[in-house]
C-alpha cells in the first residue's frame, strides 16, 4: 500500500508541477504502438479520425501504454515479460524517465494512472512467489516507487479503477517465469484459476469471481467498463480452439457469477480461442472484442447478446470511437465500426500493435 507520508508528499509536490495538457501535444484522442516498414517501433498519437498527431520513436516493441488523464505523458510498457517502461513527454518526444521492475518481477504490458494521475499502477508478475502484484509509482516524485499491493491471483494483465476508487483486476491465471522458455511458457495449465478481483487501493480483497471449472483454461486478460460499473472482460482460451468457448464475459459487483457472451457457433470457432482487445463503444451501448487470429470484431449488448460481426485480417486494437469503435489492424488500417457499419478511416505503412489507449 502507499505510505501516508509518501502520499501527502506526492500531493504537495503535484501542486508545484507545471500544468501542461494534451493540447500541448496536439490534442490526440488515442495512443497506439506500431512497427514501421524499416523495423523501427514508435508510439503514435492519433486523432478521432485516425490521423497522426505525433510520433515518438521507441527502442523496441511496445505492448500497451498508460496515458496520464491531464498531462501529456504516456508510459510505454515493453512486451511481456519486459522489465522496463518508458515515461514519455508527448509534447516534445522526450523520455522523462525509465522504470525498472524490482528484482524477481517483470511488467505484464499494462498499467494505469490512479487518483487523478498522481499514482501510476503497473501490473507485475512476481515469478519467485508466483503471485500477481501492482506496483505503485509517484509521478510527482519523478515516478519513484512508493508501494505495491497484491492482485489476489496469478498472472495479472490489466486493471481499471472504478468510480468509487475500487480497482478491478484481470488475473489471467497463467504462471510464467522469464527463466523458462523466454518467459512465454505456460507452467500451470492443469491448475490455472483465472479470476476477476475487486480490491481497494490499499490491496484489500472486496470480491472475486472465478469461471466455472470447465472454463478454467479461459485466461482473463483485458478489461473495459461502463460508467456505472458493468465490467467487460476478454479471454484467451488455452485449450483446443475447436472447443469454441465464449471469449467475452460481463460482470457487475454483487453478481454471483459472470454472464458469458457467445456468438453463433461458426463465428465463435472463427475467433480461434483468442480475444486480443475489448472496448466499450463510444455511445456506451455495446462491448466489442477483436481476434487478430480470426480476423474478427464481435459486438455484443449489455445483456451478453450477439449483435454484429465485422471481418478484417489481423484486427486487434479497439477503443471507444465516435458513436462506436475505433479499431486498428496489423496492415496499417484504422477503422470506424458500429453495429451497422465498418468503414476505413486511414491507412499507413505500419503494423499497429495489439492495443489502442483512449485519452
């Protein structure tokens, strides 16, 4: 947890910090990583129509980023099992600092800002204890690490903060170790237990939801949420892809179990057991999940009912867009999607990575 003295110091220091905003970086609507034709990687800011606003070179592939809610700062995380993250001033492309995970840990590719941007939370794998952790870093103290809390699960991948301050965490359930198979080997499939955990900012477990035992191979990975606390979570199946299991779940605090959203069998099988991203539509009516392996965007309503499918090779990045979704693909395309239509915004000579971060 965050020591009280460190928290008060962070609040006092933040009052002295110059007040830049995302307008100083060209007012991007989204952030996304991409690989360019020459093999270089970069972080891009793009507007609501998919046009470039800025480009910041990166030393290697980035998985996802965390965007400060006010200041033009982004934290780019190395692809799991990376041990570094770069804090970037997007107004001038300058690297402000580089974060390094503690010994025996690695970052899981995602993070988010808490408490209005005063604290950066990083999802981490403690591969010594095999437990998930959230690292806490004070922005006003130059991104100094000031604490950590438990995720109450294994393999945490993403966390969001709810309106009341509660954190909802996607515990993927898969045990990995960077000393084994380059950190990508899955070491506990027979016993994995993915979960959705609701915890306080101090790390107290408030509520936890597990999948049915016959779905214990469905790793909970990515999250989206409505303003009133309905959580959508995307999953990745670790069994036979021909099982055709549901890859989107919906849950609200107080529910005994999650609702599972399933497409018609042919479409479900076409997803190849893999949902790469999840997002809530800009109008708040729908959840969408993408599968780069299946070339699909599936759209569901809040009752977990299948609404629509759009097909595009290597589609993965997904975010709330104007009245619908903004989606990206590995062929350089940026798309506008609603339940009724799927239209191109822009295309560039680059391969967009898995995620789009909304500002």
